[in-house]
């Protein structure tokens, strides 16, 4: 379902941190990939291979088929600060802590 997904900013879920091991309140944020490191082994190897003559040495990916990414929720326990990640389904629009949908409510424009 590629609909709009709305996730609350806090959710009660199981924490497997050493001190908790029970359901606690977790703060929910969206996972974002960090900045790629210049000293990672793969990057050093790639740069070494690229330098000098011989053009592009490794394949550059062009056949992109997906239009969405899977959303990953990053949850942090409010008691012991243990963090866990939860991947959810693909969606076009993702919202964190938006307005809740009410039953039998008129649609306002």
C-alpha cells in the first residue's frame, strides 16, 4: 500500500536493553543514512582503483526501478536510551506525529 503513512512520535514497545527487558515508551524518529566516510576500506580501495588512466573502473548503476524507499523507524527507549530500528513497508508519503484521523469526521477543505 503506497498510501500516506502517519506514525506517532512516541510508541510503547518492548525494549531489550539490559536494564529494561519490558515494554517502555520509545521516542520515534526516521532513520537517515550518515555521511559516507572517506577512510572506509571500500572507499579507499575504490579511490586507489580510480586514480590514473583507464576511466571508470567499476559499474555505475543506471537501471533504477524503484520509486520509493522502505521507511526505517529509529526508536529510542525513554528509560535506558537503548535504540532499535524497525523497517516498515514502502510508501510515497511518510509523516511523523501528524493529526490523528477521527471516526465519522467531515472532511474540511
